């Protein structure tokens, strides 16, 4: 899979399609920042792929009041 970006953000990456997509990007040599609610799953993803290829941010996107602050970081 060819992808023009070197670093992407995947929200909802702790399970299912989001995790699979993030893993696929890592395999395609794209650095990934994974975002999700479950810290232990985020940490597991980073350990699985390595800190040079993935990093994680815990955030619950359903907490609408905090989205502007998250986006500003």
C-alpha cells in the first residue's frame, strides 16, 4: 500500500478496524500515533510495533468538551 504521508493519526485504534488500519500503516513504514480510550491496549500496540514506529495518546473522543484541547496539542 503506497501512502504519501510519513506520520498519521488513527483515532479508535485500540481494536477492530482502527487497530488493523494502524498496523497496516506501520507495515507500510508510516509512523502512527494511535488514539483510544484503553491505555493498556494503546501501550500494547506501541510495544508490538516499537516506539520508533508508533506512539499512543489516551483520549475518549466521546468527551466532546475536551476535543478542542486535544486538537490544540
